């Protein structure tokens, strides 16, 4: 009989026939942690199938629970904060780091969700998706009249050029007229 480590818990005992069926169905892989009756250490299904007919009834050793992984969440927060911070620095080209940093933050937030940190990962995904338009609105508000002033000045210059060209055209037509 074999014991397996499935979905973070010890399961079993299973017969060799049951394990083979699980392998065929894809429920377990040859690398799934397994232990035979009476064994003192965990190995893999592949290694233990040969020993499965020992007949002992001893309980398998306990498997220590997996430790919680915080790296993806911390990396996501760091990239997010750095991206937001860099947008506000008036140094040339720092604004070009904003997009890549938020993209990395978004990817790490998805990894954090896959590692079981669903709440924080989802919050970071929403922050990453909502922050670019918010930062854009804030930047426009800070630039305020500067941006619209630049656009207005461009339009005035364009209109002046058009009027000047029209005046020259009319002047040439007047000179060419008999």
C-alpha cells in the first residue's frame, strides 16, 4: 500500500493498481511524493511502486506543510511603487520606466495569486489597471493650462500660417490678373 501527498495533504493508502489508474488518468505523476507502508522517508510514486507490496501497516512519516511564498507579492508591490514614483520625477526618460515596471508588477501579482495570495494579488491587479489613467489625469491636472496652452498656441500658429498663405495666394492672383 502507498500513501501519497496530494493537494497539500497526505492521502491513502492506495494499492498499486489504484496508483496505476491514477497515473493513467493524470491524477498523479511519477514525481508525486509517495511513501510505502513502513517507510521512514518520502520518495516518488515512480520509486515507490516497486516497493508497494511490502505488506507493512506502519503509518507514513508526516510531510511538513509548504511555507508561504511572499516574493512575488513583495516584488509586485515594489515595482508598482517604483513605477508610480518614477512618473513624478522630472528627470528625462524616467517616464519610460513606468510602463515596464507596472507590467512586471502585474505579472508578479498574477504569480502571487497562483501562490495562494489571492486578495493581495487581485488588489494589485486592480491597482495596476486603474493607476495609468489616474496618473494620466493627475499629470494633465498638474500641467493644467500648460498643455491646453500649448495646444492653443499650436492652433493659433497654424491659423496664422493658413491666413498668411491665403493672403499670398490672393496677392499673386491680384498681380496675375489683367
